[in-house]
C-alpha cells in the first residue's frame, strides 16, 4: 500500500509505559536514529522515584520525551504531538498534557479490566468516548510481538513479553521514516551474548516496522528534514551528566592534574559517580565515601595533595557539605562541588528538577564565605561549565559550586564535539622549592615560605606535600596575612575577610559580559527583557521565539555565572523598562538582582518538579505586553494566585 | 638526608599553647623525637588533625599539615592518601573528635584500611569546650554537661576499632615515653590503617583519669603489657596473669611459680583448679597477628574502665589489603581525551 508522506517542521513524541516496559531504552534508540537523520533534537526522560513501583500503577509510569526538528530547537518540547502509551496508567498519567488533535498510540492488549482498575479507570477510555478529541491508534502490540517471536528457538514467553517495546520502536520508526540499521545494529550488539533474545528483539522491531508499512490504521508517514541551521562539525548526543563528566576529564588533561571524585550515592548526582568511575584507566580516581561530609572532605584532601578534587551531590547532600566547603574557602584550595539540584526541601522529590539551591550555593555557609558559582545553561554547556569551574578553582585556589539540575543531567541534545586543541591549558602553578626554577610568584621570593602571600589575582601559592622547603600548616582557624599562622587579630580578620571576597570578585574580570538577544528589528524598540539563569535557557529562548512570532517585542538573556555576576548586569537591567525573571524556585535570582541593583524585577516562578516550558514564558510575555499598565495584574505564579510579599 | 634528621627538624616555629601539664606536650615531644627514625624527609610527612585540643598538634610539627574540621580528619586523610601514595600520613584526633562527631569517618577509614596512622588522644573529656562529658567518659561522671552524672554508656575505643575491622590496634600512655615510642614504631611499620589510643591526662578537666596506670605504686599493679609471643602476666611481682576461663571469657588469675608446690597444677588441670592460681604455662600467650579478632576483643573488654588492671600495647597487627587509589596516577593523554570526546555514535553536519 502506498501511503501519503507529509512534511513536519518539528515533532514531539513521548514514549510512556510501566517502569518495566523499557521506555527509556525505546526513547534512546529512537534518539540515536533521529540524530543520524540529522534532525536537531532534545530529549527528556521522566521516571518514578520508586525502583519497582507496583506494575500497572500510576506511580510506576516511566516516560521519555523527544523533540526533533528540521530547524534548531531549544527544549524537549512542552506538549507531545504523539503519545505512545503502553498501558492504561501511562495514558492516564500523560493525557492531561496533550493538546486536542494529538495522536495517541496505545498497546491495546494492555487495556485489560485489571490494568484499567490499577490505573484507576472506571470505564475503558478507549471505548467511552473520553478520547474523542485525539487521534487514537489501537495496536495489539503484545499479541503481534508474541506472534513475531514465537517461532524463535530458545525464547521464553517472558522474553517475548519484554520485546514489545521494540515493536513500538518499529512502528514509530516507520511513522517518522527513521533509518532501521542504527537500531538493528544496536540490538545485535546489546544482546550479542544471547542470540535468541537478540533475534526476538529484531523480530519485534521488524514486525513493528512492517505493521506501520502495511496497516490501514496508519495512513500517513511523516518526514522531518535534516536541520540545516546548526553549525557544521562532528556531533554526538550527550546528556548533562556525560557532558559534565567529560568537561571534568578535559580539565584534568589540560591541567595535568589527575581527577579525584569523592561522592556518596544520591539521586540524581549518582550518575556522575557511575560515569566517572568508568575512567580509572585515564587518571580518574573515584571514591564512594561513607557519607556526604566525608565525600567533600576526601575531595578536599585530594586537592591538598595536588589533584583535581571534585565532589558531587544533590538535595540534602549540599546541606551536609557546607562545613567542608567553608573549610575550603578558608584553606583557599581548589575544590569543585557539583550540585545537581532537585526538588526540595528535605528529601522533596528526588527525581524532579528545580533551581532552588541558588541562595544556598551563594550564601549557605556560616561566616563570610564567598565563592564562585557557575550554572550551565544546556546539556552540552555542562562540558564548558565544568571545564570553567575547574579552571577558576585552580587559578584562584577556591571552591567553586557548579549548579546543574535534574533536567540538565538527564536531558540530551546533539553536541558539537570540541577540538581539544581549542581548550585552554590550565596551569596549576604549584609553588616550587626555593632555589629551583619557579614560576610561582609568591613562593620564590619569600623566606620562610609564606603560604598566605598572594599573586596579582590575590590567589595564594599551592604548595603540595612532598615539595622540599615549603612544609607549612593550614587549617580552619583564621590566618595571619602572609605567614598563614593562626591569628585572632581583629584587623587581620577584617583584612583576610576582604581579601577572600576580593579574590572571588576578581574572577568577575574573566566573566564574559551578559549578552542580550535583542529584538531583531531595530525599528521596534524593546522594553521587556526576560532574564533567566542556568537550565531554563532553552525554554526562555523558545518562549521568546514564540512571542516574537506572535508579534511581541521582547529581548532575552541568560546568566551562567551567578557569582560573580557579569560586570554589565546592572547596566543591562537598567536599560529595559521591565525585567521578567522566570525561575524554578520562589524568586531567588529575582531577590538577588533587586538587592544588588535596586531594579524592580518581575518574578515568574514555578516549582512543580517540571522544567520551565516555552509556552509558559510566551504567556508571561504576552500578559505583560497586552496589559502594560499595571504589573500587579499579572499572575505571579502559575496558578494565578499572588504570593505574599517576600 | 634522613641520616641528618633530628628532633629539631620536626619542631615548627609556633609556640605550643596547651595548658601547663597537659599530656599533649609529652605526646608531641615523643612524636618529634621519634620522627627522625622514620627516615622520611619532613616534606613527605603530613599531619592532619580535627578539632579539639589535639587538633593543634598539626601546627607544632614542621611537616606539611592540615588542621581540618571537627571529626573529619580521617576523611581528609583518606582523600590525601588516595591522591598520594608517596606520603606518610598521620591523623591526630581526640575522643570527642574521633568517637563522637567523627565516629563514622573513623570506622570507615579503619574498615577500608586506608594507609594512615591515627593517634587518638583519649582524655575522657571535652577539653577545648571546657569540660563536657565525652563518649569515653565513665558512667556516673559529674561534668559541666552532666551535673547528675553521665548516664550513657562509654565507648571502648579499642573494642570499637576491632569491631570496625581495624588491622592495627594499640593502646599506650602519654607519660610512658618508651612504651609510646615502641607503639609508634610498630604503627609506622604497619601497612594500612593503624589506630593508636593514647591515654592522655587532662590536668584541668579530668586530672588523674588514668592514675591507676600512671601513678607510682598503682601502675605496676595495673598495667597489663601485651607482648607478642609472651604469656600475659602483670603485677608488681609479675604475680598475676590472664587465662581463658570457663565459657571462653578471659579471667585474671594468680600465677604460681614452678616451685610453689601444690599451689597449682599445669595445663588443663591447672585451668580447672578450684582456686584462682595457675602455673605460667596455663596463661594466654599474646598473638597480635592472630587473624580472628575475638581474643583481641576480649582483651579490650578485660578492663571496662582504666581504673584497674588494663592491657596496653598492640592488641592486633594483621596484614589486610590496603586501600589504594582506583585511578591511574597520570591524567589521560590528549589522544585519549580526543578518543573519549568522540566516543559513541557520532555524525557529521555540513
């Protein structure tokens, strides 16, 4: 049967099923095939916190979303165009996010009385008319998968049942004209040790593809052309976890310092421990510490020994590391603290995203203890941000907090593989023994060694144990300027407090200015700036794009360095009549900007465990541009209720 | 260089500021005196300390040093030891630091067998915070924080370390320079984590806590000196000893000299003797290298508090795999980095 082919500029597909249905696998296979086509893409997994929630329940639904397009895209998308639901719970959990007209493809076999009950459906939604606003395709995936694999020797009923996700992959791959060889090669590799299972999965995939090709249920095949507006080069798909790990390893190579990651298992930061622990052969040591405190201490101990000490955590782990970060501020040693933010407070929602650790990163230690804070803006930017964090930590002898989040860690996008030669060298500039060739400014001239002397950036010498002639003691007690001896002198404490602050402030000299994506038509002056920070960049740019398409005049900018802020931040804020700051917390950046620059920031906040959506940004812009008289009329949070004044 | 090292090479220019008469002075002097014996240049020795009076130790050693945070010295030391296997790393801690706020780090450093020597100054009191009960304070002790007496059961640091699978566990006393040095020597020789409990007198808040083991007239009666390969005997006249009694528990008994006819019978018969007098060959022979820690644990529990006969010396000294870094010592080459960045499925645009 010859079928019609329709063009689409962009498509959002969500694969949803029970935790045991293999939806993450289905999604990532589809992603790889899509990358090969040359579409721009962004993905986002969404899985339950429970490892094995009861099968068939809403709590057990696991999903994977991908947006792919023939133009550059900025987010995994807000509302799916296509929902693949492997059981009733997956349909129920995701239906509310579908717009009318969306396509729903269900595994009809899973819509049994028992499964409907488990999902809390009183009546079968496939037959009660509740889905009439959608295009629903009912495919008996389990039956057809079983039929496809039943002839294969050595395949159990269980194996057959588990292969239905590849049947689904086959159907969707046909529907969007994805190449089949990528997925087939993957299946062969993945199940190389169990040829029968490999054969079963291949059969299921092929059956799904053939079903799409022959069934009259699906009468149109869609085509999304390769994206042409992305920079040329060699690409791979990375999520924030992989990119961040690679950034740290790249910094290790370019600084010549072996990497020591000490970490305690916590969702979602554990993924970094898993990723980096694979690379022991190339100078990466990983320690699974007894607790979060020890993890920070071990990383700092490694830094004292002249290595690149890193600790990574999420949520409550940050609370526990505060004490050690304070010690690192005092010791003035390099330390990288990765905070993969998650919804809090306390245990909160461990698998859900949030940007609510900003104030903690900036201020969450006792005493005056400033440090640089960097927040990557995209999955790929996690590479550059990690590299920069390491460079700043080493150059300035300071702890640096890298504020990633659950969304960045798990979402993926095509990444232009950097040229290693373009990565700057990082000079650890260890202090060397007196009388030997030295490039350390402070150590060579002083006798005896002055561990708290400072160079032109106010950084102190890093003299690692084993260096003759430089034996010295450091500690958490206040230091006398220069000698580093214990000092309780008030004037010295003031001086040292100011020096530590000035050193961190001096990092700002290297922070690039805040660049504003201004309304392209200069004849249309813009008075509204949307300013975000960290992981919301994609949603904000996409939202601004939507608003411009609707005729609104709006500019946007994204902060990546949260401390120090870019030097021009105040000028940028004051050059717009109105500034809207969307963030996934209750207004943390907004309060900082108000305090620092005395600018009346309008705050849009959301804490639903979800990333920011482009549509939400567009709505906020629209509300401000169509009702410009009274800012107070604009809802301050999603549910439209005004929050009490801070 | 090591041939020329002397005590003075390990003394920093910082003025020591413990209270007059503090046991810490004696330990510091003994450690500085002992260091040249290691034959390791000072720059390859690191002292890492926690918080408390003992925490100041690092400032007084002319080596590399880090005065860390309360209880975390073993964690800092583990990171350093992971990063650098060319250093001799020593942790100095106290009973509050190691056994209360830092208990978790202590037991995990011991179970991992991290190559660090941990000197635990036990004075059974919080000194730097001016006299609160510590986790080794005895039951009923009146302190500032326990005006009606300590009501929580104290830790026995030796038993705790043995329970944490420590491969080297010893106890010594601040005032006994010779014994202290002997124990330091053995600890330095040991590969892996070494825990040395040092009974350390706090003259201000807990003076005389270890009088039974240090005072003239009492110490000879109460110090049970453990010596590898020797029967466990003690007493002013060496007249007492330790046997494994009924039910496997250790017991303190009188030892009869061989010519003390009729007082004891040897061997099994001696052990079953109705009285508490046995001949020397019925005594337990100390063996710190024994794989099973059970006997060492029983020895640790022989004295619940150091107010009577108390074993000192090396309880356990066994070989066990030492914690090492997991990664290569050099970072990746640029070629390896290029390969790593371009790994997995890639595609070309343009």
